[in-house]
C-alpha cells in the first residue's frame, strides 16, 4: 500500500513538471506554418499593410509616356519619355522598391547627386536642388540635378559621361519602406516633361486593402 502511494506521488510530480515546461514554451499555441512564413519573409506583412498603389499611378499615363520592359530586376516599372524636338534619346523613368531595405531618403538622395557633376565640373550635391513635400500623408523628397551624368561601370548608368543631362529623382516614404521614382535623360527632354513628372508623383497613394 505504501509502495503504491509512493508511485502515485511520483507520477503526480512528473505530470506537474510537464505542465510547467509547457507553460514556459514560448511557441505554445502558435501556428507553426505561420511562424515559418514569417521567418522566410519577415517583411511580407509590413509590405502588404503599407504598399504604394503603383497600378493606380500607371493606369493613365500622359501623352508621350510609354511603358517598357524593365531593363533590371530591381525595377518594378519602367517608362520611356518621348524625346523633345532636337533630342535623339528619350528620358527614362524607373520605379523601384526594396521592402525593409533600400536605404534612407537622405542616403539615396546624396548617392544620386554624386552620379552627376555640374556644368562647370562642380560636385553634384553643390548644384542639386532638393525639397521635401507632402503628397497626402506621404513624405516625398525630390532632388533635381542638371549637368553631366557620370559613367557608372557595372550599374544602370551610362558607359561614358553624358553631358547636358538632367535627373529628377524622388523618394516616397511609406509604411512598407521607401519607393524610388527616378527620371534621367537629356536635359531638354526632361524639361519638356517636368510638369508631367511632378504630376505623376502627386498621384502617389497607399493601396486600399480589403477588410478581413
């Protein structure tokens, strides 16, 4: 009888111990498939909850703008801006986004400015014009540089210096991270499309997500 009681006590203690371990398990009650998905794509939920509505921006392009196949996997969209009279080359508008990365607005603005030098050889940041505006609830930082676009080996830039060029590039800050709208081309052509470029940026808005 005493032995049976002793065994019963041991069994009860073991069960109690298992219960305490279960309470300390930080993953208890969690959906393991959901955990796996979060580990594989930690920025997925954030991107869905605050993404730019790019389809709305591209839905009705102005005259002289034509969508083209992106020349890089880093571009979500690419648009050709028809050359102005006297120019042979079109300007290029590229849209990029890197959820959870891509760098700060200021870092990208400085990097873009350093891809140019001024008409007299000045460093790009010295001749650039930069301003910050609000488009709805979104902060937009835009830099505008005219001069020579410098050759950029191994990147999306030209193979050799391109004088008489202009860049209008914007960072649109959203909850899912920064979005980048960059226009580069002959100065005369970019000037001809300047208002359309700014109007395009003003169409920026977040996606309307369906209610669950």
